[in-house]
């Protein structure tokens, strides 16, 4: 599963970003919220395969970062 938080400073911007990701199969995760002068919406996407590869004996964990919206 992938998780992201959409951020915008306007209602219209948040709506456009959320609709963009909904069209790509993402789902809303909870209610929108605000902090300071920004608006946020959490979203999730089900994935068929895990994001991290199987760890071998001498491998280090792989960290994934997702671009902010």
C-alpha cells in the first residue's frame, strides 16, 4: 500500500489534486484537515507487490520517498 498527503493553500487547488489522484485509483483516507494556512488530504493506493524488495542477509533496508504534491 502506498500513502500520500496532498497539500494545497487553496480549496480549489486541493480539489484539483485530489481529483487527479482519485482518477488514478487512489482512495481518500480520512477527512481533509488544515494547519496554519494549508489544506491537506491523506490518500492511499493499493499495490499488488510490496514496495520493498525481500531482504538478503547483507542487504540494508531501502527507503522510499514520494514527491510532495
